[in-house]
C-alpha cells in the first residue's frame, strides 16, 4: 500500500467565512536533517574508548557535479581525552546488502560500539537490551556505516536515473564516490582503509576493491562476511546451487537431530563437503545419463545426510531446493526452518500459502532480531545524538530497490558484460594489482542464503599464487548468515578480526 500525504491551500481572495480548499500533492522529497554528533564512551571490563558518533549525509555527485543522491552515514571515530582523533588510525567502511538493505544489522547487531543482546535462536522480546559491544571493531578501527541509496535514510536525487544506480556497477560507483567524499570531508586520506561488507555487501566489496584501486584509492584490507561471488549459485536447477546447499542442509539436519548424531559438527560439515564434491557432483553432471541404480544409491546417501525422506530426494532427481528443505525437515512438527540462519524455526504457514516468492521472505531468523535492531538504532539517533530523522527508516527496501536491480556486470578481463555476475574475478584482479592488500572471508555452517561451499569453490577457480593465497584467510563458524547473532561466534569473530587488523 502506498502512503500519500496531502496539503491544502486556500485560493487567493477566498473569505475566511467561506473556506473552500484546493487539494495539492505534498512535496514527495524528504528534507534531510542537519548532521548531529555526540561525544560518548565505550566500556568493557577495564577498557574504555572515547569516541565521537556522527549521523550525517554524504553528497554523491557525478564527474560533472550533478547530484546523484545523499548517502546516510553513521560514523564512530575514536578520540583521546582532549577530543583529538588519530588520522593514522584505520577507517573501515561497513554495510549490509540486499540489494535494498540498510546497514543497521552489521552496526547494532554486529561490530558497532552498541549491540542488542540476543537470545540464542529465540525471538527477541521486550525490553530491548542494548549493551556496549564487547567485540566491537571500534577497538581496531574507526567505523563508518553507510546506507545504500534508496535504503535507510539515503535518498536518490530528483531526476536521477535509478537504472544507473540500482545495479552491480552503478551501486559500486556510488559507494566509491561516497567513500572518497567522507575521506575528503574528514581529512583521512592517510588512514589505512578497509571495507567490511555482509551478504550482497560482499558483491559490493568485490567490485569496490577493484574500482577504488582504479581510482587511486589504496586499500589495506577487505572483510567479506557471508559472502556470495558467483550469482549462478542462486538459481535453482543449476548444479552449483544444489552443490552449495548440500553441506548447509546436512549441518541443519544435524542441528535438529535428524542426521549426524554423535559427530563433531565441523567434521560432519566436512564429510558433507566431501560427499558433495566426490559423489553428488558427478551424479548431477550426468543428468538422465545416470544409471537408475546409481541414482538410488546417491539418493539414499543424500537422504541420510540431509534428513529428508529418500522418496522425496528421488522424486526431485537429487535436486533438493531450499524451499523443499525448509518446508519438509520439521514438517512432522508443523514447523519451517529459517533461511538466513537455518537453526531458527517458526510455525509453518498453512497449506494454501504456496507462493515460493512469499515463503522465501518468511524467515524466522530475520523476524527474530531485525525490528529490535532498528528500534535500538532509532533510539540511539534520537536520544543520544539528537538526530531528528524522518519517521520512516527503510531498513529493507527490496520492492523499491531489489526488484529494479540491474545484474549486468562488466567483469574484468571479459569482452562483454554478463547478466549473471561472478565477482570472484574482481577480487582476484584487485589482489593481483595490490598484493599487499589482505582479504578475510567469514561465514557459517547454517547460512542458506550465501552458502559456504560456493564461495570456497569460487575462489579456488581463481588460481591465486601461493603468495596471494597467504593474503586470503578463511574462518567458518557455527552460525548462520548474521554471524553476530550468536554470542559465541561473535567472540570468535572478534578475536579473528583483531588478529586480521594487526597483521602486516
């Protein structure tokens, strides 16, 4: 449902005793508030960090100076007792993905100085508990959280062509311009620069790390959380889709007691990976050339691995979709498992609700935490920064942004743009051009949105030299897409990131 606002004006000369009003549309553009800052302190144990938090907008302008949009930024900059910053300190630009998602989850869920306390795989309730985040990345780096244009409080300029903004290459271009604007406005050109992207934010990272290099902006490091590089893996029926899903489904089946009992979860995931590569992949490649008796053998093995009936596996010709899995794993309990984090579950929809597109968005993992994060974020801006923002914050704007996304991408070294991008090529090119840059890839066993197997496969196909592979590190956790929901994972991730930033 669209929201409209109307204002009334009284015709000139109309008497007050006989009011007749004309109805005219309100100005659709939202006026952005002035920037707001506050000097705050973070505490954990005996450690204290003084920092300045600033909510503002960055102008995104084209080469001719034309305004493209205004990108919302919430920055946290460490200062000393006298309020002075250290220009030699790292700066990390952080964002979520979508396309169409704002940066609140990675901020108030993950690495910002404030964090909403979570409750395992349970839905959060009132009161919303906010704490100083003991694993905040502010300990290692100043942080700038950016909302993509069309999300959060970021706006597209009147008359701007969204077809050149809402897309793989246009989005990266806008972020490159916003990042350079922040560096110029804040005088931080000599600071070590990092990127931190989650989900589609890792696609953005991949293109940005190449694009910024081409624009003479040197990066020190890039963090990829819950990464996705080759878009083919999202397409049901493609072998890479089904191969990537299998270890994640196996891990989920084990979590719910349907498979792998008595086996260490990491070992079980590794066994599922071996099965995927050594047994399932050759079977899928043969299609209907696979002998019936061999198909039955593989179906039996796959059934035991992922906890679904062998008959269902055979009826799908070994190609189990995520919807098949989410609807059927706990069907005897009347429940459906999550997508972003398959450890979460909720009551299943009724039988008539069969829309696949709708069901894909019904995700217990998202429902459990998202609103609490946004409420805490809004309270922080209003109560502590005095930032008087518009009433609506577009934490997720898939309808306005994602449905209009232009997936065409000019991959480096290819003659023609592709409609199904594989940005692993961008990552590899950026690393070859800047061999001192380091890359950290983080992910979880229970992430069915950006599966671990696929990103490992994608990078293995880049054939990096041993020297470059030493600049690329991997960390797999017992979590889902939003790794920071799990406090044990958050602690491990905090230690891994501290070591990554300390590494020369």
